[in-house]
C-alpha cells in the first residue's frame, strides 16, 4: 500500500530542526514553505506492507479522507517538544483525523460501514487491563500508551503498528470507531475528531454562567472550540482572535460575539471589562483585570502570553494547542488556573444549557455539532490532495489561514 511515512531518526530530525531554526518560533504560517516539504523533511512517500495487528476487536480500514493537524505540522517541522519522543514508535504513518470505511466486520459494525476514528490508543486497544483513567472513561489520560501488544504510540498516527490516515489502509480497534450517519459528507465527517477535541477543551474550560471568554486563534481548533463553547457551555460574550477575513466570518458563524485582530486583543478586552493596562520595562503590556476564561488555540509563545495577559486574577486558562514556552509570571501573580486539554474522552461531563450536567462521549457530542451549519460551511473551505502531492499539501496546510482554507486533507484514494 502507498503511505506517507515519518521515518527520520531523532538525530537527523534534530539536525533538520537546527537547519530550520525550528526552535526559535512556533508560528508556522508564513515560514513553512519548503521547511516541511524540502530536503530535510522527515516524511517520505513509500510502498509498504499493510498493518498486521490481526487481533480480536481490530479491523482493517480503507482511508477516505485524513486531515492535516497543527500537531502534525509541529512534528514534521521538529518544533514539537522532545517530551513526546518517548510516546511514538518509528517509522509511523501520520494521520489521526480519519474518515474511513471498514473492509471487514468489526464486532457489531458490518464491513462497508463508514467510520471516524477516536485516535487515542487506550488500554482496550492495547489489550491490557484498564488503567484507572480508562476505567473512569477519561481515555485521553490513559497511562498504558506505551505497553501491550502495540509498540508505543499515544494515538493512531503516531504508532508504527496501526498505520495512519495518511496511507491507503490502517487498522483500528472497535473502541476507537464511530459510525458516520448516511448523508453526512466526508468533508464534514473528517472534522469529527478535531470537533471532539474542541468539545473536550470546552468542558475543561469549566465556564461559569455568563462568563466572558477569549479564544486566541481561529484555525480549525479555535473555530471548533468557539462552536463547542457556544453550544455546550453557558458562556456569555466570546471574543475570538482571528488574523484572516474568512476566519472572521467563520468565527461569527461558530458563535463569537466579537472578532478582533491579534494587535487589538488587549485594548478590546480592557475596554469591555474595565481592566487596567500596564506596561513592563521590556516585553508586551498586560491587564490587571480581564476575561474570566481564555483559551490558547494556537500554541505559539505569542498566543499563550496574550491569553495569560488578558485573563483576570483567579481566571482560567486552557491550553488547547500544543504549548510553547512563555513567561509564567502572570500564572503566579494572578493566581491563574492553567489547565491542559488533550484529545478527548469517552466520558465527558457537560452542561445542557440549564444547570443540569450529564455524561456523554466527546465523539457523540461532536457527531451532532459536525452536522450543523457552521461545520458545513467550514467543510466548504477544505482542500484535499492525493498522497503523491504531499509537498504541496503540507505547504498549503502551513499557510491555510491566509489562503482562506480551513482544513487541508489527504484523499489516499485519489491519484489526480
Ligand atoms: Zn488506559
């Protein structure tokens, strides 16, 4: 089968990182061209054997569409923290945002069923006794992601044994599969995984009734998080930071009350909340006062500092993008509650709009959101590429926002 394979060993990858200056900045857009896809790229197009997990509960899938995520671009450009090197096995086929069809029956799901994949490779998928986190349904917190019958890999798309969505075929465990309703286009279905992460982020934000929320970033993560906040939490005003005109339009459609540029954030939040702005001897100004809840949906140093600088004392900051290093003085001095939001869980606690809370899986909640108008509109701004045009695809993904593209995906069935 034809796949894109991440094959580079760590030393070579690090050399690429030095050549590219990859550790100096996290803002991929604008400087990405040729870096991910040039001669130092750790990715290559190869023919290799289909994955051979062949265990009870596992089934073969044919990929229909697989998205390119910011975390994939981070891994390819070498800007991802070495922390994660213990949690992957090489060579792996990337691609954890997947819509595919079953090539054989998988327990209750018949061959031919169109599915989306919850990529986290939990205890159930690894055939080991469930850890505490998995037992509680907090599957994204699984502690067994390096053991069992699979080699290490925190998710499908980072594990050498399962294959990934950037290949023609992969294997997945029944616990990872969610059937896609007939009539839902692949372009919307492939956004289910990022939407599930957005649902999880919205839950981790623990938004108080009528709270003022700031979302920094209007790529797919920021847009879908805005949609999840508006749909599933009692948030009041939601301010979204967007750079590009198409992002601004979509942010409003997702439920933003106002959309601002990165340069306007502090001024607008100050005015809206009656905060004071102060300016340190060096570096950017910050607020005393600000929003109740802020979400970094980018993962750059600039984005993280801007949310730390615009959140009121005692407020909550959620890191939804893979975080960069930043000055944490505000976390200490303003007693911010900083929390991570990684992937999504099979059991999420959500509010239903009144003060009732319930428990449902993130993919279940996401399945409803992706059928709505906002995601339908986002799916219209999707670009898909055959595997052999991977260099173009990655360059496009790196500059997607400015080109009006919401998501770039691979269609491994295409040979165009
Ligand atoms: Zn587990």
